C-alpha cells in the first residue's frame, strides 16, 4: 500500500527538476550580474590608477631630461664626468 502511494507521489512530480533548475538559474543570475559589474568597475579604476602613475613617471622623466638639457646648454664648460677628490 505504501509503495503504491509513493509511486503515485513520484509520478505526480513531473517537471519538478525544470522548476528547480529555473529557480537556481534565476538566483545565480541575480548574484553573478552584480558581481560582474563590481569587477568591471574595479578594473576601470585600476586602469585609471595605472594611467595616472604612468603620466607621473613620464612627467618626472621629462623633468630630469629638461634639467639635464638646461645644464648642458647653459654651462657648456662643465666636465661630463666629475673627477672629485673622492674618486
């Protein structure tokens, strides 16, 4: 008697796996989409920081080059290598 009731109960649950899969897909979509958005914004801010550091490095390099150029053009008699007493 119990076996017959169990078989009838299982037979009435056709399509239950589809509903469970659809619910899992909905929940995972609700979790994954905001996570991807968060990761994307983090990548963008990381790129901005990298660009700022790169521009700062270029500015520092050009400042050094400009200073060397001005020293070489304003004081052409300076020796290229300093032969101080400590060498």
